[in-house]
C-alpha cells in the first residue's frame, strides 16, 4: 500500500524534531494548513508552492521532495519547471537544482510575492544600492503609513536579491511573533537549536554569533519599537544586510539609510499600471481620465486603489448591461459616489480623504444585507474572528456567513488571516464600527455577542476557539453592553463564562470580565453579587501575581460578608484566603482559614462545603506529611458525602485517598479508589477531575509494567486537558505520558512531551508539577547519556522542592541525583544523595518506598569499589514514582 501524503510529511517532520508551529513560522505556510495535511483532512493540496516551501524548511532532498509531490498528486519538479511563469515560482523551483541532494540549502523564508505589485522603480534601485554595500553589516529602514505597500516592496526586493545573499534570506513579522520565537526560528534555519536559552539576551547572543560569518538578508517586517529590533540585529563585523519596515520613527535606525514610502504620485504611470492588473490594458487606455480622477479621490493610496479596482472589475462582469454602456455607467457611478463623500477616517491625518472614499464606494455597492453583515464585523476588537462567530452574530448558517465573507474579501473589505480566519484592517474596523453606530445596531449586536459566549461555554453552540483567543472581543462587547445599560446581560455572561475562565487559568480575561461585571453590579445596587465578584476577581488577580492587592481585597470582602451575616459568602472568601496562603507557602495561616471554613461548613450542614473544606485541609496537610490525620479526615468526608443524597459526587475525596495510598505504596488500594472515582467524575462531566484520575491510573499501570494501558490513559488525559485548556492538567498528563514513553524507550517522543509539560506547568504557575517534570527530565537525560543536562535539571528540581518544602519530592530528586552521580563515576556523592533520600523516607515512615530502593555500591566488604557501580551499566532510573498531587477543591 503506497504511503500517503500525511504519513510522508509526518515522517519528515518527526525526523526534523520540529513542531507544526515552528514549521509554519519557517515556511510561511499557515499552521492550520500544515495541521490539516498531517491529519489527512487534505490529501491533495490545491497548490504546489506551499508543499515546496515546507520541503525547503524541512531540508528535504530532491528525491524526497519528488516523493512528497507524488503523494500529494502534484506534478514533478521537472514538469513544474516547464509550467512555471511567475517570477516567484521560478525562484522557488530554482532552489531544487537537478542532481542536488543537499539537505542544507540556504534558507529562503520570504512571504509570497504580490502578483499585483507595480512601480516603485526608484525606491527599488535606492534600496538595492544600500543593501548591497559590502564589507560590513548594513541596516536600512523602509518607513511609511499603512497601506502604502511596505511589505510588498520588501518581498519584491527579497526575490530579486536572492542570488546576492548566498547564506539565505530570513523574514520575520515582528507584529505577529515574539522576539524569542523569532530568534529560535532564525537559528533553526541554520540547523541550530537555541531553545535552552530562555532569555532574550542570551539567545540573541547565540544567534548573533551565527550571523558573524554569513552574508544573509534579514527582513524585519512591521517593526513597532526599537526594542523589538535590537536583539535581532547581526554583529557589525558580519556581511549581513537588514531591511526594517515600520510605520514609526525608530531610534534604532539613527545613522542608517532610511527610505520613506508614500502614496503614488497623482497621474503617475504606477496608478495606471495598478488598474491594469485588475481591469486590463485596453480598458485603462480607454478610460484613463476617469481612472485618474478616482485615484485622486482615494489619495492614490495603493490599498485604496486595490479596493476600488477590484470593485470595478466585479461590476464590469454584470451581463445585464452591454459592455460599452456598462463601462460608462460603472465609472460614472464610482466617480459620483466618491465625490459625494466628504468625511475621512480620523486615523489618516493627511491622506484620510482618499481612504474613506474608497471604503464608502465599496460599502455603497453592497446589498442591504451585506451592509448589515459588514457593519456587524466592527464589533470584533481582536486580531481576527471566525466564520462561525460571524454566522452567530447575524443569525445565519455557517455556509451563508462564509459566502458573504468571501464576497467582502473580494472587495477587500475583510481579509483572510494566516490561520484561515478573518480580520479587518484597523481602518476598516473603525469604518465598520462607525456604520454600526450610525445604524444604532451596536447595542443589539453587542448583546448578541455576549449571548454567543454564554452559549459557547454552556455547550449550546459549538465554538472553534478558546476564550483566551477572544480577550479583546469579549472586553469590547462587555464594555459596549455595560455602556448601553445592559447590566443584567453583562452579569449573566460573566457568571456563565467565569467557570471556564477559572478552570482554564485565563486570569487576564477573567480580571477584565469581572471588573465589567462589578461595575454592572454597582449600577444595579446588587451588593451580594458584588461581594461574590470581588472574591472571584481576587482569585484572578492572584493568578496574575498581584498577591498583596488580593489579600487586602479579600479581607475587606470578608469583613463585609461577616457584617451581612452571609455565611456562604464568608465560606467562599475564607476558602479563597486559604488558597492564597497555601499557594504562597504560608501554610499555618492557610490551615487557620481552612479550619474556619470547616466550622462554617458544619454550621451550614452543607455536604458540598464540608467536602470542599476537608479536601483543602488534606491538600495542605499531605504536603506537610501528616498522612494518618489526612486519611482519617478523608474517610470522614467520604462517609458524610455518601450519606447525603443529592450532594456532590465524592470523586475528589476518592482521588485524594488514592493519592494518599499511592504515597504509602498501597497500589491496589490506590487503584480501587481511582477506579471508583472515575465513573463518578465521568457522569458529572468533571473533565479536570477525569483527566487527573486518568493520569493517576496511568502511573499505577506503569508501575505494574502495563505500559500500553498507561500510554492509553495518558493520551486520553492529554486530550481532555487540551479540550478544557487547563495548563495545570496538561502539565500533569503530559508529564506522565512523557514518563511512560521514557520507560518504553521512546526517548525522543518522551522529550517532546516533557518539554510541553514543563511549558504548561510554568504557564499554570504550578511549582510542584514543574519540579516533577524537571525530575522526569533528569531521568530522561540520564537515559540519553547526557549527564551534564541531567545534573542541571535535577539541581533546578531540588531548588523548587526545597522552596515549596515538599519533602517527598526532595527525596525523589536525591535518588535521581544518585543515579546520575553513579553513572558519572562520582561514587561518594551518589551514596551521599542516596542516604539523604532514604533518611527523608524513614522520617516520613514511607517504609514501602525504602524497600523499593536498592543501594548501589553496598556490596560485600571484600568486593572492589568498581564492582559496586559498573560505570558502563545501562542507564536505569530509579523505580520510584512521584505520587499524584493532592486535589484541591475547585473554587
């Protein structure tokens, strides 16, 4: 059976040790497109150019590229060369020289050349002269307002200068990626991995050294600040050239060549050439005067001219009017519409008259429904939006929304984003919003948008994005709704989406939403709701690291709740204060708050609150190694919850009993508790709990040697974590998956999972899990025979374990360090670390763990030292398993 396009591409991607995100950044092919290829959703891509761009980024040989093209049902390289006409296609194909099998071609990361690019002859000549100045590094700035074509000009230059820069051309959009990611992509283009350098200064230094002996062109597109640019510049001793496009006056360009790009000159040949790209030479020659008049009304701005030319071409296809009459009518209407408009977009201080006129022409040509549709898109304040969101706002089908968006795209009123979504240029967004306000529809559209998010989190509507991708959209809709007096919809929306925000640890968005909700509650005089929102807002601020402010707000809210005799609010605020103190290492104060929570819960006779209190107390005490006390409390909680029908399912108590049993090596008891908890969690659709239980069961299966079952459970846990967008759960589940893969000897896959787990744990602020991942990484580096790396990550793990005062983690890291030291021949250090770990286990009465530990080197008295620790022995890590983290009750 022949290999598929997806399987071949996946094989090459796996071999490169790259990721879909990084491959998209290197090749310029949208991440979603590559993902669809790999998932088999697209088996025959429509275009061959993206396939070749990906092949170059993966450093495929000519033979491998031919195989990839055949699998994608595309012509061979030879056939493509015969058919190629466009300069950009010829340039792309020329990189696959006949007979060449090199895996290291010079990188060429330039965006696609603009097919409608015209003119700019003087600017191209001037920029070429500046960029080709040999002997030292060159920095050139290209500055101009939005819409003048800076990026298109930079791309045209890059294609024409390809042969002049033998070490390649690198391209980075500074407005679409962060500096660390760009530096990583630059290094990877030359086969270097700089992921271990986690700060800009060190990573920049390494990448700068790569450029020292190269002659490459670096295009930094859409720079906004000098701070973005400086870490990306090559050393002055290199022969590299840098082209920076920007709208701003950047200090980094002081002393360097600057070229200012403005609109086309009135009546210039460039204006006519641009119209010819859309309308043809004969039409332009016949209607030259009218077209120059239109160009004047839109300020000769290339963006505006493109919109108008596209609209004219569309109208000229109307078969209901004869050709000659159609041309005359269309042009006359265009000129009349432009001349009648006297308002301009405020963003353009000088040339705004022309831009507004072009938008008016396109808008006036729309049908009434299209006008409503386009105006409604002004409510989106984020970077982009989906077809599904547009469909919901207008209450139409997805197919209808996509059809209308495609029509608007043909008029250049909306643009397709690299992620296959949609976005409005900022000026077009302001224009659409102005129309929305004029029609007095902004209030109902904002209300409809809030309803969309409520339906999304409740499952009544399928939403293809996560809430953290909608930060600006949600904020703007809430502000507009609150300003219009829609206080109840604002409160209902925030209350509905808050659980998802809390579970997903989207603290920034939670803070924004809760602040708007509090303002609405103030307007309604709803003190009780405001009290609850204050507590939730404090937790969001805690996630953002604003600890002092959180404590003050919670204490103030606690005083108010006590004065109102609101026991449930008192409980919630005490619970939040306990969580705050627990997370910041103040366990004595945390215990005090949790103890008071327990008293309040008993007073209220609430099984749910009682269970929550006990679980939180246990979470705190298990870290303090108060195991017997924790077990008694959990058994009490289990008895209470089971005795109360209708109360919350006891799955969290069972989970903590499982974790406690695992600590003592009682795997069968732990397994029984987890197996009982899993169906309860599934029936209640507690997805974070389901994922946590699956990860815990996977550890037990791995301990038994049932690694396939362990891998299956880990994969399901990872999938759930991604669905709920919970970094904490993702860190736990990926960590266990990485450990299982390591035990199976699949070390490259294990490394990928553990690195992703580490990133998720850091994002979640979960120091305990971060320590666990570092411990696992240390064992993995040992398996890979990279002892220095193993020692480094284990030292980091030990620092965290000491910092959070987690004695069991300290012991486990000590055992891992002993393994590394033995492998490195440092016998005394190894024995010392092993004794330290065993001493901790003895202090905690973890005798089952001590039995699992074999003291390397403790052989007979007469045996030589080398017999105790064979330095060439297999790298086998300690069999110790880190117990599952105790589950704190969700707030």
